[in-house]
C-alpha cells in the first residue's frame, strides 16, 4: 500500500521534472499547501500526457474520465499515488470539482480540434486547459477569498496559455496543431504555409506581438487581484506569473526564433526576478 506521504513525494517528482517554473515558484508555500499543489499538478500532467503521449489517447482519456468519476465517489485505485495524494487534498480543502472536469474537457479538445479561427476561440480553449488550473488551486492558496480571486485566476491562466502558444509554435506544429488564430495571422498577411516554412519576418512578428499584447493584458488583470491572496501564497503566485510572463521577453530577445529554439527563463534569471520583487 502506497502511503499518503509517498504519494505526495511522487507528485513532487512529477512537477520537478516537468515544470521547473511552477516547482520553483510554489516551493515557497507552506508544506500543506505546497504538497496539495504538487498533487493537483500531477493530475493535470496525467491528463496532458494521455492526450499528447498516449498510444490510444481517445480510449485512455475515456478510461481516465471514468476513474475520476470513481474518485469523486470515494473509490480510488489503491496503488496509484496521484489519486491517493489528490484524495488527501480533497479531504483537506473544499475543492472545485467542475474545474477538474473542465480541464479534462479542454485536453479532450486537442484530440479533435487542430486549428483556431479567432482569438476568442483560443481564449475559450485557454480557459479550459489553463485557467482551470488556477481555479483548482484557489481553494488551496486562498480558501477565504476564492470567489474574489476567480476572475484574476482565469485571466492568469489565459495569459499563461497564450504564452505557451507563442513559445511552442514549432512543437505544436510537429503535433499537427496550430494555435495561432488564423484571423490574426490573416490580419497581418501571414499564412499557414508561411508558418510551415518557418518564415520569421515582420508579418510573423506583428501577428505574434498582437497575441502577446493580449496576453500582457490578461497578466495585468491578474495583477489587480494579487493583494487579495493571503501573505503565504501571494509571492508564490506572483512569481509563477512573473516567471511565465518573462518567457515573452525571452522570445523577443531571441529575435522571435520560435522555430529553432525554445525560450525559457534560466535559474539565474529566476533568481534575479525574485530579488526584484523581494525588495519592493
């Protein structure tokens, strides 16, 4: 039998391997909240891996959806550390079940939708795959203010997912997905054929910046709610937002070379960003 502590340790390894940005940011949380974040991340990562890496993703996701319904009824696979840790989280915090269901729905969209026509369609998708994570975490991070913080959490998720889209153009194309809205590309005279040819010119930069500026607006909407987070969660959430937002600047500094390199914020740069908010 896997213990609760062992299960949390498993979840910590998952986030440590797959998201150094989130791991670094949320490491500043008190232990109870920190462990709960690891468990939620492990859930999200499991769904994501089914869709992106699964051999039979439709079948595997259908099985996972049944497992989650069983989990909500208190029935969990005894040997699965992610479910064991998540059960402990649900016992400790008043979790938002709908956010988990919406997350699964968003990941499922990747199995049948490969192109996005408008920025509004991208926002809808981003809510489901990213804003839902914020809504899952609010009962953990700020249980007494989760209603006030809801819109800010949704905005942060959309800003982060837009950042993912702008950073991972090459990776997404390799998976047969194009998240850059076709209407935005068309507005700047840039085509899907240009994208496949990896053309980086003024048209591409204009389309890229159009989406990036929209992401910046969502980050700012989140910032307006930051003061409502309790002290122990405020800096970790702020760091997660700052670290992710900095990816946009990294792409700019690399001259928008999203086809040949993957922009990331180094540990040293994260340390510098931490120092900047620490002295404020």
